[in-house]
C-alpha cells in the first residue's frame, strides 16, 4: 500500500490516541476522516483539476477543536465518464495493496445531476464489528463550477496533519452548505442530513469575522449552485424564494428547545452529535437554536443585499457586530442576567410563538431570537 501521508497516522495506537485527545468517543470517526483525506490527496496528485468540496472541505477551514467527522469524499472536476473511470483506475494503482473499487448505481437516481459515485474498500486497523475494511464513498460532480478555490498546506486536523489539499474558499463553502437548508426547493431530502449542514454553516460563519471577499464568494456560490439545482430538479424558483425557504427551515429547527420542537429533529441531532462531533463541541438543544437563528439572521441580511437594500460592506459590518455582541453576552453572570433578558425581550419586533418560554433561556439564545437589522444598534446600547 502506497500512502502519501505518514504511515504512522494509520496505526491503531495513533488513531486511538487521537480519538482520545480530541474527544471522539468512537475512533471510527477518526479513521474514516483519515482515509478520506488520504484519498483526496491521492486524487489531486493524479489531477490538479479535482477540487474538494463537502463536509471534509469545511473542516479544513476550521480550528482543530471545531472539526467534526466526515465519511465521504466529495469532489468536483470537469471530467466526462471515461476520464473519471481512468482516474479511478490510476487511483487503484497509486494506492496499491488490496483496495477494491465499485461503481455505485443508486436505485432512485436524481435525474440530470452529472455525478458518478464509487465505493473504495480500505483496510481498517480498528477491526470494529469484526470488519477489517471500511468503505469510503467518493462522489464526482462533473461540473465546471468556476468558483474561487484555495490551496491549503500543512493543515492540522483531528486525524492527521494534511500535506496539501485544494478546496473551495470559506465563502464558497458557506454558500454551498447554506443552500442545502432550503427544504422547500433546492435543499436536502433526508432529515438526518440537516444537522451536519447546520453545524458546518454555523461554525464557518462564527469563528472568524467576515471580510467583503468572504461575502462576495458566498453570494457568487449561492447564485451558481441555485442555477444548477434549479436545472437538476427542473423547478421554477427565484433566488429570493430559495433564501426565504432557508429562513423557514431555520425557524422550524430553531424551535427545538421549546414546546414546539419536533421529536424527529431532536433524534437527528442526537444521532449526528453522537458519532460526528467531539464531546467539546456538542451542544444542548438551545445551542442548536442559536446556530439556526444565526444562520437565519445572515440569510435575512443576504436577502436585503439581493434586493439592493444593503451593501456588501454593511452586511459584513452588521453580521460581525452581531457575533461580537453575542460573545459579550456570554460573559454576563449572576442575577443581572434576568434584567438583561427582560430588556432583550422588550425589543422583539416579530411574533414569536414560544415567547413566554424565552424567559428562562440563556441571554445569547434570546438575543439571536429577537435580533433584526433594525434593532441591532439599540440592542448594542444595552452594554454601553
């Protein structure tokens, strides 16, 4: 077997050590991510036209402590089917060993999507459930996306330190992931897939301030993927409608910590966190409400930009200020919390079906619930 990364990473003791160090109860999450990164590096050695996207790419933009597990390899390349088959053949030779590859033929393929999926069997040193191999899924999207990319080098992750990988920029990844949340139109169909998308988007938009370039990349990505998804699904929907659909989805998920929260959503969040998320990054239900409300506020600002009511510079300013204020609220302790909570609730401008239940929620949760473009400055004055 010919590995491009240090073989030490693939030893059982090292995988177990990293799982313990980064608080992943199931070391399989580490081994799967490790192999996904190795396969991606091998593919990009074979062709520099291959670009990483999806959950694995998101993690490379995040600090190690925020990264989650990912079990698939999602790549984009403007190849035809014969070229992809040739790449897979070369990958098999490059990896060597007893690797096996099989083309996946979905029972109910989504029409018009130019994609080929392969499963790669790789050795597992963990031998969990008496299996000495793992299957890694590779999705090849055969499109020329013409979106901004970045080459990342020496990237620390919870599974290994990656030598070099080319992926889409932070802004492009935000745009790509955000669209998966438009349940009524271009979003995902499986309920179980939503928590990982929400997790990724919230981490990407929260851990660093937005630059104008970030926002430009988000908008360019959303416009590009919306056009593609409309074509794939043969539906008639505008960009503004798609953004409105995302807001609807986030409202549904934001109620998770209230009497309005749906049990099936809670179960999907619990299942996701149990396998994919390290202990330090797992959130209670009110934390998931915060994630969704952050995304909702960003989408509302983007709608204003799409409608020429808000410049990119002002969008950056408003969102960065909201994140900064939210972090200040986390520092408030003691009896004064009740007073601040009451002040925030008085600033609510929109109908909240579970308004009374917010009286017992953390300040950050209340802040994101009542926040609007119009009241941010007034809310900020609470801590002047």
